[in-house]
C-alpha cells in the first residue's frame, strides 16, 4: 500500500488543528464529538494521530474540522501557504 506523505508530513494541518482546537478550549474528545455530529467517524485517538502528524487528512475531514472549529480552510492551511508560497 502506498503511504501518503508530502515531504516529511502526513498532513499539513496538524499544527493549526491543535492550535485552533486549544484556542476554542476544546479537548480532543470534544472535537471528536463535533465531528461525529457531522457524520465524520473520528475518535480522540485519530485526532491525536492527526495532531502528531501520524495520520493523513481527507478533504471532507479538513472541511469538517474547519466547520467544527469556526475557521476557514485558508486559516487552517496557513502554515502550508507560508512554507510553500507560489
């Protein structure tokens, strides 16, 4: 099976995901509950893996994380845009 890695990253939102989650005062369990309401089956352990850059993120997970945290996709991807400008 082919592993999805971009440079050394399995996802490019791990830092901002943790930052915005903590900024909103949410635990990983609470964020998981918000994701479950949107029919995204992610538990606390998978969110931990994403925040520690050990799991990839799908497009729909990205959008749902943004909705759950009240941020735009551009805000969530800001590290990527800064690190890899056009």
